């Protein structure tokens, strides 16, 4: 006689992993550091100066790509690949492609015609360092390089093609570009909660979702796993954006790596202006719990992903 159904066994395993993730052991901190270092080493191998006439363009690309940062999106990609039964090595170039695309978006976001930010990660923005036209082209080149890197990776061709389609959607009119357009178009205008969510579902959460799904695809995971990864990532992506809005008001500039208060100066409607600090903190916790619940029993081990979701709620930059 079976003492537990398959469903109850999955629920029990998921509950155990949630508790393990909540505790946030030193082992997981070290796992994160190793994963970030793994990504950094591979990123450093791209775009070497081979003496071309456009060496300054390559320098500009590397300047922003190697400027540090949390590398959360590529980490998510690698960890979902592992959770779905694959190896981090097999998804490494896909993860680097995601970071290239993310870096392109940051370079363009900082341009005078967009958010007009002079610093990024505690350093001069790309256009301040290299000039506006070089920064624009560096962003363009990084976007192209992201797809080249993904399609030239060691993934089976059908997986690489599926991953490239997901990345393209996250980058385009229904992703980063659409979200940035709405963000600029609505600047200085009152917005509803629905409009704010629409912007950041495209501008922020879409890239988290792409990273998670690409990780599962790299491992040859199931449709159930892809769906669970997507829901997890959309929820932590939304929590991440709400936290960003909070930090823009409350963080120290030296921690944030860029000026604080820019949302208020630009008269932007944000989650913070709509809901206030206390409600935003509640929303961050709620989205984090939704992300963790989405993992369910779809994967064999989600302890790190649970821990990461909690970690992101506590970040200071």
C-alpha cells in the first residue's frame, strides 16, 4: 500500500526545498560566487582587440559588459539548466548571450535621449566614457553578438533556435524595446497600476523569463518545467522592479552605483509613488512567494532558486 501519492511526495519535497532555500546557507553563497565567477571568466573571452580599425568599439563593448553587476539573469539561466537535469557548462554561452543583451539595454537606457544617466555601476556610463555615437553602436553590436553567441553555442541546433526565438521576443517590441518605449512615452504623465505593470512586464520581467526558459531548454527540459520557470521568473522580475523603485528612493548612491532619486526628478510614476514604501515591501514579499510556489515539484532540486528569490528581496543595490 502506498503511504503517499505522487502529488503529496512532490509537495513534501517542495516544502523541504523551500525551507532549505529560506535558510540561505554559506554553501549557497559560495555557489553563487562560483557561478558568477564562471560567467565572468567566459565573458572576458569575448571581443578581444585584434588590432582592427574599430578597436575602440570593441573596447566600448567590453567596458560595459565587464563592468561588474550581479549577473542575476545568466545565473538564473545556468541554475534552471541544472534544475532541469542539464549542466551549467552546456548553457554557459547561452547565459553569456543573455548578459550581452542585458548590457546592450543598459547602454541604451543611459543615453541622453533615454534616461540620460551619467553613471552605471559606480562608473561613467558608456556614452560619457566613449561618446554617444560609439555607445549607441556598442549597444547595437552587443545585441547582434548575443544572437551570434547563442546560435554558435554547443547546444543542439533545435534548442539553440528555440532559445534564440525566446531571446528575440524578450528584446523586441513586446519586450525590452516596447517596455522602454512605454516608459519614455509615459514619463511625466500619471499612470495606473495596470500601466506600470505593463511597462515592467516587458522592460524587466521579460528578460528574467527568457533567462529561465532558455536554461530549461538548454537542458532539454519538459513543457511543464518551462512553464514553471517562466512563472517563477516573471514573479521575481516584478519583485526585482518594485525593489528597484524602492532603492531609487532609499539606497545610498555609492551602494546603488548610480544617482538616487532619478525617478522623482523625472516625474515618473513608479510602484513606490503609487503604493508607498510599506505596501511595496508587501508586494515584493508576495511576488517572491508566488515565484517559489511556481516551482512546485517540476524540478528535482530548487533549493538554490528558492534561496536566490529571497536574497533578491534583501539586496541593497
